[in-house]
C-alpha cells in the first residue's frame, strides 16, 4: 500500500517558505476567515517567505456568483499583498484526474457503488469528522450489476501521526476513524481531500497555517501525500472563532461579512485573538500602520493552543 510505515519526506527547514490562504467562494470573508489569513500571512513574512492565494472553487454547486471577486477585493482592502497569481481549483480538473488515475493504476483507489443511504444502513460507528466510517462494502469489488458512483482511497489501521506546530502530536487510525475515503464524488466532482493535496504539491507549499476545524482532515491528506509520493508540509492549526452558542463562525452560522471600512479595527481584533500583545494606540491606526506593527512584532509562540475560542461578533 502507501508508504505508511516510514513517514513521507517532510519539507526541509532549508526550503524556501511558501504558505497559502485558500478560501472557498461560498460567501463573503468573515472574522474566522480573517484569523487564518492574518496568521498564515504573518508566519510567511516572518520566515521571509511567500504567501499565495488559492480559490478553492472545486465544489461548483456551493459557489456563489461574484463571491470570489469579492474575496479578492476584501483581501486587497485589508492590505494583504499576495505573491503570484491566484490559483483556481476550477481550472485543475485534469491534474486531479491524473492523480486519481495514478492511484488507480497502483491499486490504491477503487470505484464505489454505495449510496449515502446504503452506507448509513451498514456503517457501525461515526467517523472522526462527524460523518460515518465507510464499512468497506466495495473494497473488494463491485457487486454484480452495481454501477460505480464514486472513487475511494484504500487506508489501513496503522497509526498515522504527525506533530502540529500548535496542537502537538496528532494520531489517527484511518481505518477505524474514517474508513476508505472519497476522492471523486458521485456527482463527478473531485473531493476536497484530493484537490487540496494535489494543489499544495503543485504550488510547492511548505507550510499550512489554517483553522483547527481542518485538523481531523490532515491525516487523510498526509496519507494521500504518501500514496502519491509527495513531501508533507509543516502544519499549524489555529483555534477557530466561535459565536456565543459555541458554534464555529462560518457562513452556515451567519458570520457577519468583513467590512472594508473597518479593516484596521478588524485586523487589530484578529491580532488580539491570535494572542499578540497589541498596544492600545493601534486601535487608532491605519491599515498600513497595523501591518507595519504586526510585521515587526509577530510572535508565533504567543498563539493560543486551543482549538476554539469564543469571539462574539463585533459591535
């Protein structure tokens, strides 16, 4: 199977740092998005590295017309200076198809005919991400007369561990915790896990700084990296901002959209959330002045180690 006993090569400390921010155009940026953008940007700049923007628009059904352009305008208004051109996942189907073909040729991927209803009827336990552990129904081949709906990647139960720069050691047993996971969905769209791994490799990403809501996905991504022979980036998973009900701020929980006219104040708020010792006078600063201070005072060691922190909506 994959290189599961010996960890895949990790990016070298000597490699030029290359980070990224990868929003989905399913709505406007909000405070939770800003946290990831600010931390990934400042960590990249603190290492003398690059900060790329990737538009994760692979899930066409969820994309909102105009949202991608709005996201890019908001990043500009908030003073982010990205490096290079924006990479659009919607242009990358050929790359994802090639990766899937490689996995299939190696005997690592297989077609699956199961519907969600059938999986729910046969699954024995919930998965670590809140879905259901795939019971392996199609692992040894499709039943007679069954038509393939999706493609899955084989996993095993050897512990997969990595050390997150913020959350410490993380261990999953993929077979027990997730099961063989989807690479291409029944609707024909490529799954997030495959797209993000292929694109991180394509862009030469050495460091991924993002929200802890994606922590449970990381072992699957590392497994995929090993199956495809890709190096593994360093990971740092930030606490997510939650509302007063304890829910992660997101488009689904009606997180207020960022307002360009309040960019400086929102940046200061994000820096404070990230544990930075923000001086009182910065509350009266311009966007440029906030960035000047942040670039000169960024402290990774000050970042909170929790996976979630309450952050009520700004007044």
